[in-house]
């Protein structure tokens, strides 16, 4: 049996388990740590060279956080002249490969393993978190190219959090404001761009995860709360029966998903994903849900403080400078990137870019 067939069969079993448990028969959406899961993610590029030199950058898991993810090993095969793991802006890691001008395809297959588990923070009582160092605090309260922390962003953040008793209440208010005031836009390409300043200035509070969760991060930073985007990939179905909150097959080429973290003094890093609340409203069958429906209320309650381990995090990086690239920085590194003859390919069009990403669960 060939490897691809084994991948489909392994994932298919997990999908059938999810399909056998309709949401209305499942427990309420309540992720909680219950054991580590191990996944293999394979990214394969087959880029026509057309007589030109090619460069490619494939993101790999670079996040190890003791309670929810442990990045594993990465290796690769292909016909690149050179390939190496590069650490880029913000500690993100990628495989950087180069090919000289020539005919045929530039082929690269990157294989990574990663362990995850459901994550939940008990917000009912303070914990004993590791204090955030001065350098990290500065990094996670700083502005980025697309996430300013002054002007209209700061004005909106202060209006939302005015009178909040502490950082927990301030973060909850920002989360609730995004859930209630934004909408998921199915026409947004990919996961969105995350241009927070433009969203607020134009009054267009629509988009996808990289927009809505970046808005959470930007408002939190502007209010003085350290926060970070976590760029990653869905790799398995939701254990709670939500079709919109998991990968539907072993082909996860278009399953990228950005989440968010906010650092609270008495609790440490706390997960938040208001964008997925809006995804459930728009996409969860029967696709007529509102914020008032129980399915949405369950997700809304859980996704401030918890998330499922059917997703892997690549990195926290913004304004990513790719080594050797002729094009400019990327707003974030969540998709493969490539240049042919110095011209950047469209990472949101894997058909013409010629890449696929597959995932399968391994024995823990």
C-alpha cells in the first residue's frame, strides 16, 4: 500500500468517528487537556521552473508551549540545489530551498511531526504563571506594519475597556466586542490580511481569522495587554462534532487558521479565538445560526480560555523577512511561499503555485 493511501485511510478513520457523533448528540463544546496527540504534516511543492531560478520557503512548526504543543522533527526530500531550516523574523522557522535556472519542476517535500493537546485555562481562580520578561512584553505590545497601536486602534481599545476592573475584564470585553460587532466574510481570500488600522478606519469589520483575530490582538496591545497571533493549520476533525472547526479530510492545503493569545498577569497566556465563533455562525450546518443559538453560545463561552488540539501552531511572527527573497516582507508566515525568477507566486492559489499539504494522526 503506498504512503498516500495510508494517509487517506488513517485520516478517514478519524473523520468517520467525528461523523458518527453529530453535534447535537455530543457533549457541549468544552476542550480540556486529556492527553497528547501526534500528527505528521507533509507539504509538497512541484513548481515549474520555466528556465528560471526558484526559491521556496515552507513554514514548519516552531512553537513549543508546555501545555498545548511540542514541535517535533522536520526533514525533507527533493531536487533542490540547497535546502536548510532557517529561523526568520519572530522566531518562525521554515525550510528554505533554492534551485538554479533550468527546465522541469522544482520539487520539495517537507515532513514535520508535532504533538498537540486540547488547551484550557481555569479563569475562575488565579494561577502561578511564569512572569513575562521585559523583552517579551515589549515584543507583544508593539505595533506591526498592519497592526498599529495608536490612532483609531487605541481610541477604540480604550473605549471598549474603559472602567475595566483588571486585565481579565479588559480582555473579555475586547473578545465580546469582536464577537458581537464583526462578521466573517466568505469572499475574503485565504485567511485575510489582518490590516487592523484599515478595518477600523473604513468601518469594515468583516473578514476571516487573520483579520478578526488580528483585530483582537491589536486592540489588546493598544490597551496595554500583551497579545500575539498564532498562525497555524487545522489537521483533524473537531471532537465535538462541529464541521466548521476542523479539517474535513487528510488534504489540509486550505485549512490554515490563525488564533490568538493574550497574557494576563494572574493567569499567563490565555487562548482566544473570536474569529471561530463567527465561523460557526456563518458556516456550521444548517448555516442559519445566530449568536443566540446554543451551539454558538457553547463555542463563544469556550473560545475565550480554551481551544481544541486538532490544530497546530506554526509561529507568532509578523512582518516576516524571508532569507534571500527579492520580494518584500510577508505580513505573516502561514502558507508556503515561492519566487520564480524573482517574482513572488500567489500563496493563496495552490493550484497555480503547485503545492499540497496533507496531515495524518500518528500513534502518540
